[in-house]
C-alpha cells in the first residue's frame, strides 16, 4: 500500500492549481457577478487535457484514472468551486458519450467536446423528482428518425448555456428500466429554457430549467440501449460524487491556508491571533478533518478505479464525509476571520456559499446515507 502521489500525479495537481491561480482566481468574483463563465475559458482548460479527463485515449481523451481526476478538481477548486464543478459535469457527460454512444455520435460530438468548443450538461432532475430520480416523467416517443422528447428538467447546470444535454427520459413505463439516456442538441426544435435561477452559490454557473416540447433527437443520439439510461446515469454519478467531494476538499484547503496566513497577521490583545491556544486547537482540528477526508476520498476513487464491488458505497460515503467536512472547515475559517470573513473581498464567504450545495446535489447527503445503509443491511 502506497499513500504517496506519484511524480506524475503531483504534476497533474500542480498544473491544475497553477492554471486556476492564473486564469480563474483573478476573475472568479466578476464571473459570479455576471452569472456566467466566459466560454473562452474552456478551450484553455481543454489544452491541458481537461475536456475529456477520463475519455479513452483512443478517442482522443486523456484517459486518466478517477483518482487522478480528483486531483484536478481538488486543485482547480482552490481558485473557484463553481468553475471546477461545471467542468466535472461536462466530463461526466463526455465520459457517458464515450462509454455508451454510437460511433456516429462519438465521431460527431466527442472531438468538439474534448476541445471544449462545446460544453455538455446532465439532465436527470425534474420539478417533481429529485432524490427519487427514477420517478421522472419526461417522455421520449419513438418516431421514424429517432425520438421526440417532451418534459421539463429542473436545476440544470448549464441550462441555456451548454451545447448539448444528456437527457434521461422515459421510453416505457417500466420504472427505472423504462428510462433511456438521449442526447439533445442545442438549437433543436421544441427546446427552450426557464429563467436564470438566483442561487446562494455556484453563481457563475447558469442554472435553468430545460424544457422539451416534441423535441427531436436522431436515433444515433441514444446512449447504449433503450431502458438502460438510469443505470448509465447512476454509474456516471459515482465518479461525479468523487469530483464534488474533491471540490469541497480543495476549496476548504484554500480557505484554511488563507486563514492560517490571516491569523499570523491579525492582532488582538497584544499578540497575533494564531498565538491563542484555543484557536490553534481549532486549526489542528481542521487540518485533521481535511487530511482524513482527503485520504478517504482517494481510497474511494481507488475502489472505483479498481472495480471494487463496494465502490458505489465508498463513493457515497466519501461524498457525504468530504462535503460536510469541507463546509464545516470553510465556515470555521470564516469565523476565524471575524467580521472580515463576512466580506466578499476576503474570498471566504464565497467558498462557504459555493460549498453548501455539495450536500444537496449529485444525490443529497441523506441519499448518500441511504446508499451506505442499504449496502450494510442487504
Ligand atoms: C445548484 C444546483 C445545481 C444542480 N445541477 C443539476 C444538474 O446539472 N442536473 C441534474 O439533473 N440535477 C441538478 N441538480 C438537482 C439536484 O441533483 C437535486 O436538487 C437533488 O438531487 C435533490 O433533489 P430535490 O431538490 O428534488 O430534493 P428532494 O428529493 O425533494 O428532497 C428534499 C429533502 O428530502 C430528503 N429525502 C428525499 N428522499 C429521502 C429518503 N428516501 N430518505 C431520506 N431523506 C430523503 C432529501 O435528502 C432532502 O433533504 C442541481 C441542484 C442544484 C441546487
């Protein structure tokens, strides 16, 4: 057993961290205020191979392991969680197309997705079904050339911004086995979007409803087999959960690093505040919490990479642990900045806001416990 990162893994982490510091961090607040991420950013990330992190090399992807990919998200989140998390969603979709798409679809969509000339969104949630995702109602009716989709998807990251949407839709009434995954391309007839959601965090990412009214998708846009879409959607989420967990750890680490530096400068009662033992203990507790969550995350990623039978359980456990740890640490960092932590200029309040949603999406943390418990008692 070896807990050290290899030289190559350290290089991947450093490359992502340095890119973020130069190209993302200086603009993160402006993008948040504008409610959008400039599309020109994505091809620059793609030049580093981040447009298809775990798309196979034979298809032009980077072919990284899931563990390696968590390093990218941990490092990028030190600059902006919202940007890093959007990249995770794009990568989840690119992987689904690579894994299950027809050759025609891969030929047509993957090159531009890998260069990030186009970005991709994932559409599972509906207004009436979130945690109970298999209760979705969007329908995909067969017609001569493919499918006509009708229904509404809620909370879609990149809604009205992305170039294509992987839509989980019902091709029969057979519960989860009646769900198929179909790619709907921007500009399709009958595709429209709701208004921009006004959110607590992840504000630079546009979130909208995606509405389909007899929206056509050619037959080649079906991923894999009809009726298997829910399985593909859930498989995508195992890795997505690792990435979200990594985003929480990376951003919380950045908050902690800033807090240690701030405490050395800030004086109270005749000394810098890092000299109060009570506060030193809080720093130590945060360090212990973050380091242990990170180690657990990497173990879960290793389980997914090696196809361990309990990988899904470990991904769920890591998602819950890391997202809660990340939020607790970020909130404590805000507290240790006193009133300044509450000001946008110091960057900590943005981290607190951005991390909160990680306990809700990619499956809520209640659902993570449900998955864990089910594996324990079956
Ligand atoms: C900013 C943002 C971006 C998002 N991006 C996307 C996206 O790109 N694509 C996408 O498909 N979705 C996206 N989502 C949706 C997200 O995945 C859902 O919000 C999430 O799955 C929860 O569903 P819900 O909001 O309907 O809550 P509900 O399912 O209604 O849950 C409400 C509460 O009940 C709890 N609960 C529900 N069932 C159980 C149970 N069986 N046992 C115990 N507790 C339970 C939940 O944990 C929660 O606390 C996004 C959400 C947000 C906020």
